C-alpha cells in the first residue's frame, strides 16, 4: 500500500511538467522589452535606472513610458499564489523541491503549493509583463522570455573575475576569498534560473550584445544600446 501511495505521488509530481516560457506562446504583439543579465559583481540596477530615464526623455505620450522591473515579477507571483515571498525565493536561488519536500510540506501546510504550480505561475507573470511591454527587466531570467518576443533587446554584463572579486569584496566588506565563493554561487544560481525557464542551456548567443563592465561606462552602454534599439525599431 505504501509503495502504491508513493508511486502515485511521484507520478502526480512529475506529470505535466511546468511549461517553459516559450511553450504555447505566440507573442507577436508583445513588447517591446529590454533585459539585463549580469555576472556577479557587475552592477545592473543603477544602469537600468539610467537606461530607463534615457529612453523616457524622448517619449511623447505618458502611456509609452518605460519602467524597470526587478523584484516585481517575484512579488506578483507570490501574491497570485497567496504565499509569503520566502516560499518562492528558492526558485530564484536555482533550487527545486524534492519529492519528500513536496510530501512533507503538503501535510504540514494548508497553504501548500507544488513546485510545478509555483513555476507555472512565475511563467504566467513573466508573460503578463511581456504583454504590457515598455519594460527593462533586471535579471530574473528575463532573457528566457524575450527569446519569444520579437521586439526585444538582451544585454549581458560581464567582467574579468579578479575585477569582480574586488567589487564584491569592497561592497560587502568581505575577504577576496569569500567574495570569490559568493561570485561562484551567484553565477551558478543565475545560469540555472535562465536554463530552467528557457528550457535550454544558457549560451552567450542568447544575448544581443555583451559589455565588459571593467572598461565600458554606464553612459557608453546605454548610448550604444539605444542606438541599436532604434535601428531595430524597438524604440523610436
């Protein structure tokens, strides 16, 4: 009897896997969107705000204004699921629930939501933001979504490891050895998150342009990116 019970649970947990962002998705009218993916140690939030302000300077209509999206998708997903944010953060850390995690959590909590349900909801929220358009997505596997949105521009920020170690060490006031461990873990999490929602291995070819943050300023990144976006008709 116990074996049958666990077999049933295993089948339920693994059947109908959550959809990747692109499955059953025809977003011809979605966008425009820009995504910023980065290696640990490469600042993206300040860049995104500057980018957003630069785009909006020439917008004639208020409804066309762009905005930055960071934790918004995560917060909206938690709200849709009626779960505290901490209950879905594990996904953004590149983790998954095991079968036993699912079983024990379903018995212990009346607000239980399966791993599959949480991931599907995140995909739904990502699509909703893509449909709204005029957004700059900071991380959060945004490039997985933009792959299926024709009017999209995907930026990748990189830098030499030693430069990134110094940035993290200074910012968090930790040793360079600890900074390197932090970088390795964060880079792993971010790659895993992209691969989970893109349904493929993360490759540099997923991005339209890559900038070396050690040598290129935010102003240069924004200026270059906006020129390319104008040529491609993503912004006017």
